[in-house]
C-alpha cells in the first residue's frame, strides 16, 4: 500500500513538472511571439511612413502642393506677417520657426525659399538666433539642394535671386551656373541668359581712372 501511494505521488509529481514545463514553454513562446509581432508592426509602420513620404514627394513633383498643405502653409506664413504688423516680434519668430518646420517636412524647395524670405521680413531681432542672415541663408541653401535634386531650373534661378537680395553674390552666381547646366530647353536657357544679364546690370560700375 505504501509503495502504491509513493508511485502515485511520483506520477503526480511528474505530471505536475510536465505541466509546469509546458506552461513555461507556452509563456516563453507567447513572449517571443509578442516581441516578434511588435518588431514586425514597427517595421511595417516605418515602411508605411517611408512609402507615404515618397508618395508625397511624387505628388509634389507631379501636381504641386497638396491643397490641404497649401492652405495650412498660407496660414502659417500669414501668421508671421500678422505678428509683424502687431509688432509682436517674439510671436513672429515663434510662428516663423513653426513655418520653417513645415517647410522642411514639405519635401519641396519653394516653401523653404518662402520661409527664408519671411525671415528677412522679420529682420535682425534678438529672438531670431543666430541672425536673420543665418536663418535666411540656411533656408535658401536647403532650398537649393532640393531644387537641384528635383531638377527644378526655375527654382534654382529664384533662389539665385534670393541670394542677390541677401547680398551673397558669389553664391548667386554659382546658382546661375548650376541653372545654366541644368537648363535643357531653349526657353530655360533663354531665361538663364536673361537673369545673368540682369545680375550683370546690378554690379557696381568700376570707378573711372
């Protein structure tokens, strides 16, 4: 009788260990599955975000700005100018920074050109660090890189004019050279020559000896 009871206890103990082992295995498998699922979801989210960004860039290049973004962008730039009219420079700079962030996210060159122009309208104020020149130039340089990568000849020429206004004629002439190299139609080449002629007319004449 004692041996029989010990055998039963041993069997029950073995079954308990087996059950615990199975449950532990299930728990570990579940944790592993959850981790793998989260990793797959994160990867899918990254892929979806990248796909949406690429589709937005294609949309911008093909059809211009999305109407919703255009309305939001116009409000953002108007907000900067409204604060300037009210004389609230701190608010103007804060709204300019928001507009600059929107311009970066847009994927296009034109918003960055516009936000650089908006910085010049604000002027050299302590709130705009390190300087209005630095803020505008940074916007224009980024706009130039995007216009070049998107083969936007007109954009490069507009940015060249912005650098003239900024007083950076050397960079403006580099932009003009780039636009000339990018121009692939007779109309574009004519536009580049006209702009070059206009730049030449703005150069101060050398003093007569």
